[in-house]
C-alpha cells in the first residue's frame, strides 16, 4: 500500500481560502493539523512558508 499522499490540491485550496479571506489563518492551521501535517511536513512538501500559520496558532 502506498502511504505517500499528494496534498498538493488540498494545500492549494487552503492557501486560496486564506488568501481570499474565506478562512482565518488559525482556521487554516487547524485544517492542516487535522490533515496530520506538521510544520516539518510542510517544509518537506515545499510549503515551508505556511509554517507561519502554525506559529501563529501556537502563540494564541
């Protein structure tokens, strides 16, 4: 069984939602976390700039 998942479309949708104001940064961070992604995962997938969302969520 292939355990690798392609989160590209999901991440794109979350990024678009945040940029267009359909969700807050903290909501986006929760969605990413619920997907099981960590800050390290985002960096590995090439979305390290989203780690700011995790940092803001942790700071609340």
